[in-house]
C-alpha cells in the first residue's frame, strides 16, 4: 500500500512541478492501550494520522473511516 501511494504522489508531484526540495518525516512512538501493552506492533495494523495543519481534517477523517470498512480494506490490499 505504502509503495503504491508514495509512487503515485511522487509521480503526480513531479509532473505538476510541486515536488518539495525537502520532506520532513516524523517517526511516531508505539501506541499503548489502557493496560500499558502496545496495541500496534511491527506487522500489525496500520497507524493513520491527520497532520495538525491539514486543510480539511474532517474529510481526511472520513477517508480514514472508509479505509476501516470491508470495501476500504479491499481497496488497500488489492488496489483499484
């Protein structure tokens, strides 16, 4: 999934001339549940985030919600 979306972004940004000269990547710590045990581990479910400066966080959240449905999971695993 990551490779497909990253490649699509890179291709579209280069074509449009908007590919940034510098990209800031931020690693997020693991997510712990109420018991203190990590809920997400290597090879587990994906962790999605909406940046604080997102222009339309409500729509971004709707996309994340869709990806949690059966149809969204199929899209993520098999593609279009």
